[in-house]
């Protein structure tokens, strides 16, 4: 069974930008979201995927991802996905022997920037980059699936500063 072990963080500053290895614009939408799982369609550049992820505000969740034909994914985003879609640019940054994914959001989520790291096991130690801020793994509002119903533009100042 596929497991995702992921932790989420805010950014303390923009110095990570100097270390970007690559970046790609992504559009994603959710076909389903309930107390057990979410089902996401993502178009990233010229690739597309269907993702099924177990629910919960935890670092370890079930995750399954499958390639989709690009035209099928665009159709699903346009016709069956909850709106608005999540629009972001993902940047990959290497630090301390691990790869970080930094998402810079656009549209209704403009201004939100979140760093994620996938680990091999829940207690894995890792070096904290100097640009890393507060951990938000346990805060539901920072999960992409929740940015559809309540985008960053609708957050209070308190919600923006945990």
C-alpha cells in the first residue's frame, strides 16, 4: 500500500528562490472530498494525474497516484472538479540531501507559499533550511483540498499567521 509521509511549513523568507532546480505551473481540482479521502486531478505542464489521498491532518496518509491522458484531465478539471481550481507554481529545491517542494499559489490563493518535504519514515530527521518557517502540517486550512472551499484571500490575519 502506498503511503505519503509529508510535512508542511511556511517560509521565513525568499532566499530559497536562489536554489530552485526547476519549476512547473500546476492546475488541480477535486472530484471528491469527504471524511475518508480526497480525489484530485492535476495538470502539471504537459503531464496529468489522478490522485487519491486518505483524509486527515497527519504526516502519514495513504496515497495513490495514476497517470491520466492530458485531454481527459483537462475535461475533468473543466466539468467535474469543484471550483475554483487550485493554481500554483511548484518549485523544487534541494537542501540537506533531501528535495523540498515549494508551492507559490496564484489566483484566490495569491500570497500563500508553502514548503513540503516527503520523508521515508515519520520520525526521519532532516536539516532545517534557513528559509523554513513555522510547521503547519496539522492545520487543515493549508491543505490544497481546503483551499477550494476557503481560499487564502478569505483568511483572517490570525489564520494567515499561525
